[in-house]
């Protein structure tokens, strides 16, 4: 088990909602569909950072409210795991570019059209091009990692899923 104190800025956090029963699948419907779309247990990803002014752990994430800087909370109906990108030297420069790029996207709207396109892909196999002015969680993390030099190719060739991020940055430490 890993604690928050073991995390470093630029680490990727992965959430896996508990969708083991139909009741929980209904409660976490969007999470369950994201897991099914990516064929993986992961339904959400974010970048870890530290708020140096308040000396607290924070995450940069894209939620239904857009890209935000939020306090890290492990109070979740499921599991939270962490992975560390394999940054090329110089290490500091790589994670700094990734985190600063993600912080620069705070306030960007959420990519509802991208989520709808993923569902359309699941049903029809056709994927319309996503909007470029909005982000979903895995796009935010995928683009930030690319800014740091860790390029990830989406499986569907268009938009990243939490599963794509997990293939490139394996979540190998469960947070407690």
C-alpha cells in the first residue's frame, strides 16, 4: 500500500469505481460505461501535484465541472491507484512541463461530446472527431504527459481513455 506522502508531482492517479452489482452499476453508470469502453477497471485519471502555499496534496482533473485543481480525497466508492510515468531525463523538467501544462488548462470545459462519441463508438464502431476546446480526464492526462515527453497513442486513434493511460503508466501502487 502507498500513502499520499509517497506520491510525487506528475504521478498519475487512477480511480476504479465499484461496479460489481447492478445497483452499483446504476449508481456509477457513467463510470461503468467508461470501464466497459476501455475494457479496463479504470474510470477516471488525474495528475497529482502539491499545493505549496497550503502544503496539501491536490489533483488536476477534468470533471463534469471542467478542468479543476481539487484537494486529493481518497473517500471514494472504489479504489484509487497510482502510477509513475517513466520520464526521460531531465526528470524535473519533464514532470514540471506536464504539470504546468495541465494547470494551464484549469477552467477548460468538460468534453461531454467526447463522452458521447465514446458511447457511439461502443455501439456503432464509428467515432466522430471530438471537440478540441473541451477535455475529458484521460485527454487532459494524455496531453499533459505528451507535453512532458511521454507520448501515448490512443487505442482508437482519436481520444485517450483511462485504459490507454494505464497501458503507458501502469497503476502499480494502491493508495490507502
